[in-house]
C-alpha cells in the first residue's frame, strides 16, 4: 500500500496528523486515560445503532451520521483491547471518508 499526500485521503490524514500534533503540544504527549468502554447499555446502543443504520440503508436514506454513530457505539461497547483498537480504526476511517465527502462537495 502506498500513501500519496496529494490524494484526498492523504490530505485528510495530513490534517489529522497536524491536529494530533496540536493536541500533543497543548495537552502533552502520552496521556493515558482509562478506556471507559463496555457495559450492557453500550452493547444495547451498538445493536440499536446497527439496526438504525441497516434500516436507513434499506430505505435509501443512509447518512454519514448514521454510519459514524454505529461505529462509535461499537467502540463504546467493546472491552477487548484488540477489538477496541479495530473499532477505533474503523471510526477514524469513517470520519476520514466523511471529511473526504465534504471536500468533494466543496469542490463541486
């Protein structure tokens, strides 16, 4: 896999890297907070979010908000570290895709 900073994804990832640098400068590096995930409420929320996303998709009205909400709900429900990491990467990927979609609209 090659990365080109001039692709739409490369531009967004550079924006994300710049924001992470800004956060590190402001708050310090290597901040360690508890994950705070898990629990039946969040498991139920993840299921509800999945049903909502599937229903919106079937109805032809799926939005970025629906997709990101589902992914974030799955993060909140997960307690296993490897799976939590995977879910967080999915959140980042969906957020990146959403920013790319906004950029395409702005160019149109």
